C-alpha cells in the first residue's frame, strides 16, 4: 500500500490496550466510487476474516461467514474490487497479530461523518477486556441524549476489530446487535478479557521482587 500520512490507528502497550484513531478524508467517494480495492481472506482465532484495502490503507474488515466477499462488494458496489492476496497480506497479518495480543499500527482509508469519527475514536479508546454502553459513549461525547445515534454510528463501522465496535454494549450490560453475529461478539470479548488478564499477570510477575 502507498504511504498515507493522514488516517491510521495505533494500539500499543503504552496505552493499556486502548488505541488512537486519526481519520482524514477518504480517497474515494460514496459506495467506493473511484476506488480500486484489493482484498484477501486469512485465518484468525475467529475463523476467516476478509481484509480489504485501497492503495492508501485498509478500508474494510469482515469476520466469518460464507458471504464475506458478497458483503464487501455490496458495500463498495461503485468500486473496482478484486482479490489480490499479495497486495493485502501484510495488513492482514498485522490484524491477526493484533487479535493475538500484539501492537498494531495500521494505515486506514475509510469514509466517516464528523459524528462517526467522534464515536469511532471513543470505541478505540476502550481498553482491551472492557466495554462501554452506548449511553456512556454519548455522555463522553457531551451528547447524553444521543445514545441511539451512537448505536447507529457503531453499526456503520467498516473495519471490524480494528475499530472495536464489539466493545459497545447495551445500557443494561447485554450484548446488542453486531453485524457479524452476537456469538462472534461474545467470543471477541471473552478473548480480549483473557488477553488482558494475561497481560496483568505478566506485569505483576515482572514487577515482583526476585
């Protein structure tokens, strides 16, 4: 992928599992107009994931399911879309490594309204192993009555896992709708809680007197 200095996401150990998201304007129009998108499908702890990218960054990530390619093409029906495993292999590998507990620094090329950008930044700021309700996210944005709008922005996230919309839950703690299925959402959260607990145990052992 070509260098893109504007849109990216970063997760590192110094942020306690939370991430920093910066989004600039995408390089393509609505429905992918003007874009040439390549994709690959790789294995992950949650089955196949599809990672798609323009020349400037990752634009779509989907999880599991037999219709991943059809869903990608539906979301980007105005773009040229083709499979090219070599072109996207590096980005896909970074995402799988991140799922397994590694740091992530990834260029992105995604469209977003100003409100979506704000919501997605809040999602990235949720540490591994924790969740926040739509209402809490709305309050953090200074819009306490916008929980429904937060839910809509959450559901429009095009890059699953990378922007962790699975960490948003209902006000009563229940797991609410997830494009890739509630079972997948539950497994993602359980996996991240286990990783977070492992990191805490490792930190405690490292800090303990020898």
